[in-house]
C-alpha cells in the first residue's frame, strides 16, 4: 500500500476505534467519540496540509 | 495546634487478594495475546474488538516494512523506548523478530560487525530505506502502545475498579 492518504485514513480509523472502545461504554457514546476523534485526526491533518501548501519544501 | 489526623481509609477501595490475582492473570494473558485479558474477565466483545484492532495494526506494520527497533548504543534512551513499544504486543514481537532478522535480535551491531551481525544491520537499514517504512513503524509502535494501555484497563477491571 503506497498511498499516504490511505495510510492516514486507516491509521486514524484504528486509533479512533481503539480509544472510543476504551473510554466509552455505550455503543452510542463510542460511535460519537470515535467519529469525533477520526474527524479531528483526518480533518486536522488535511487542514495542516492545506495551510502548509504555499510553503516551499 | 490541631493534631494531624490519619487519612480516612475506605475498606471498599482495597481490593481483596483474589481480585489482585485476577488482575495479574488478566494482565499476563493480555500481554501474551492482545485482547485475551478482556476475554478472561468476561468481556468477550471488547476483547475481540481490541484484539482485531491491535492485530490489524501489527500486521499492517509488518506488511509495510515497519522497523522492529534495535538498541543503538549511540541513542540508548530513544531506541530503548522504541523496543518497549514493540514489546507491548507480547511474544508476537519476538516471533516477528525471528522471522525478519532470523534471530531474536534486540541490539544494533556496531559498524565493524561481520557475519550474522552485519546481515542483521543490513536488514534493519534495508527496511528503513523502504518508502513505506515510516508508516509500518508507526503501526508497530501504535499496536504495542495500545496494548500497554489495555493492560492498565484489564488491571483496573480485574481489581473491580472499572465495572
């Protein structure tokens, strides 16, 4: 698997599912926290990438 | 001046000896096979899900040329912590090392190494050169660290602190 984006999505999914299961008990709370964490990780990374785009490498 | 009072003791907070044993057994099983600690404590669904997550991360790490950390004398603290993270998944780390390095290796040979030591160093550097190695390494560390967190969780559950 060479896609950086796919790695990020898979990684965010594993980590957010793990923490949602670890710190929440009900299915509804787990889904809510898992989705929040996933969006924070993926959205944060994409936002950071967008902000950094104008800077030279 | 008021005399110092002894802190209040709550007998309900003190786990019984049986609970302590239960906690230790759960921690041991959880380290041997990620997810098994929860299964032992009767949390089958949680154990299976945690196991699936950790094994997926570990498998992805190995499939993406993740570096199984070797202790480097030039960076002992950093590489030592990396080994701790790797060892979080339990004996699976040792099996992976035997498969990747051909032996149970935990130390990076020095520059003048020859023979099997030199070969181990080359395998390590070869995996590091791979374009996906940084992802593989992150998966491996994450798998180990997640399982270490799970050990704290099963310890608490086993001692009745996390109903």
